[in-house]
């Protein structure tokens, strides 16, 4: 009966319950019961019975205003340094959602911004890139998250400063309120800038409801918020330091170290592990396949957002049905493009640049 109800809703998303009842030969109350069950399953979301979208993803986490300070000379502590400053939209979840939207993926973002000029600018730019921002909450009297990166003359991060207290408003209650929309997508991505409670809530819900979940640990301090039981996470994207923390291995240096670290992280319940190693490349352990992929030598303008671009390119590859190696190649290409711009997302990203 549920399949029949979905068939009529697909034909007319604005059909009334009474019309549905007449078409399927049930009472209106019985039809309402079926619709309620379909909503709980995520097959229907919101008004007009919005149906579950194929090849779609919801990103949950940070959405902030990025300031980047590029050193013109070798940085020195305790004195003024000549720099060049730039601004861009930022936030791990936001960056990944924009990358995916530019690659043609249907993507929604769950996050918070303040009702200030920075928040409104970031919201507008994100929406223009193709991301569904209808689930982003605008909070009065709260400052939009801010991230300031100080980059050395090579474009590598020297130090980063993050004012992300606004992410405390991404609570389990907020996630619960949007859950019917979230599970109407086929997969979920989260970053660990949100609270410990929210991380555990999302991981558990995705595990129980068998939703594919991607996770970026973001930083050592944020990785500490993850629960010991990581079952429910399909794919995790730690960098070398985060992989050392999650696995308990110190000084990951060799391919064998990466293999052992991936094994130990998987013992916590993660299905797939991809360790990003900066300019050295990536190590992936996905669906029984393991390989080290070397990076390419590039002139780096700015490293900010490169890891986000890799994760987005990889997720895009998975959505397209590519094998792990191909998906990682797409991730590396996306990352390389981002390394060559001052923006946190390569502004001209499109599928042709990756797949050719």
C-alpha cells in the first residue's frame, strides 16, 4: 500500500489526503497513518509530500566567515609582520556542500549563522552556489562563526583562530526537528565542530536507520568529542595527526603505519578509512581495498579548504558509482584545484575538470 501511495504522490506532490484515500480505497484516517509512517522513514518530507531524493546528501556542521592572512615574508613572533588579507565563505560542512553543489549533487546544509552582515553574506553566497540553505537557522543577537588563518609564504597554515561558539546551537533538538528532511536524502556528512551530544545523536540515528554517514574529524580537539563506538560511520576522513589520535599510534610515517592505523580505527566500528597526508597524498582502506596514492607537486597558493575539497570529490565519486581508487582520484583533483586559489572552494569547480 505504501508503494501505491508514493506512486500517486509522485504524480501530484500537492494531492490531498482525501484524494489519496479515494484513489487507494482506504479511509482518510488510514491513509494519514500510512503517510505518517512514510514521513518517519524519510520517504516524505515537509509539505507537499516531498519525496526522498536519489543521489542527495545533507551536510551538518560549520558555516562561517573566513579571514586569511597571507605572510609576505617569513613570520616572526613578537613583532609586526607584513601580510595580505582576504575573505571568503568557510566552514567544513559548508565548504563540502558548496563543492558538491558545484559538481551537480543535490545537497542541503544544516547549520547556524548570526543575523549580521557576515552571516547574511555567507548565506547568500552559499545559496547562489546551488546549496539548499532552507535548514540553516539565523540566530538574532549571536555572532556568525569566524575563522582566521595565518598562512606562511608557502601558503601553509602557521596558526588558525576559530570563534565557533555559535555551533553550540546545533543541538540534538535542532537535528531532531529537521530529521524528516535529513533522512529524505540518501547520505549525511557531519563535521566535528558541533557538540559532543549532537555528534553522538547523529551517529546513533544514522546507525539505527542505516543511513550512509561521512565524517571529518576536523582537528585533534574536535576529534576528542567523538564517542568510542564509531559504528554507524561509513567513511571517516582523518588527517595524519587525527589518525594518530583515533588509532592510538604515534608517528604515522609509512604505508604500514597507515594500514595499522586504519585497522585500529575500523575496530571502533568505522567501515571505511581515508587518511589524508597533505602533499604526500592519501591512504585509503575502503571495502577491502587498500592503497597509498601519492600527491602531485604544485605551487600552493592557500591550503585552506583543501581537505574539504578532497572529501567532497571523493563523496561525488561514490555517488557516481565509481570504485574507491577513482573516487580518491577525483578527491585529489578537487583538492589540487582548491590549493591554487585563495578561496576555500575553487570557484570554477565543475564535473568536467575532475572527470577529464
